[in-house]
C-alpha cells in the first residue's frame, strides 16, 4: 500500500524501471487523479483508477474504476480475463 503523499516518489521509481512505460498501474490512492498519475509516470503507462467503497474491508464491495487516457479497451479486457474487474 502506498499513501497518497508518497505517490510522486513511487511514480519516479516506476519511471526508472525498464519497461515502465508499458506498465499497467492500478491505483486506489484517495485524492490522486488520473491526470496526476499520468503526469508522473512514463509516457505510455496505462493507468486505471479504482475507488472502492467501505464494505470492501469485509469482502462485500462494489468499486468503480476509470481508465486513463492510454488505457484502452484491450487493457480493460485483459483485466476482465484475469478476474481483476467485472461489469
């Protein structure tokens, strides 16, 4: 888990990793916008922002998600296939 105020540092670390621009980054950091994440990550990194609700603490939640500007329907489909998101 990464607290919102640490996000810039983590994004900088991801940017240093070879292949970081091909990464899929899923964030649940409160108050950190897609634009902030996309601005701090390498160009081309696919960002998805998820906002869980409180019942997720007991495994009975619904979460909304939003794809960033470089995350395509192909990215979304891959997440569905892996059981990470559903509609």
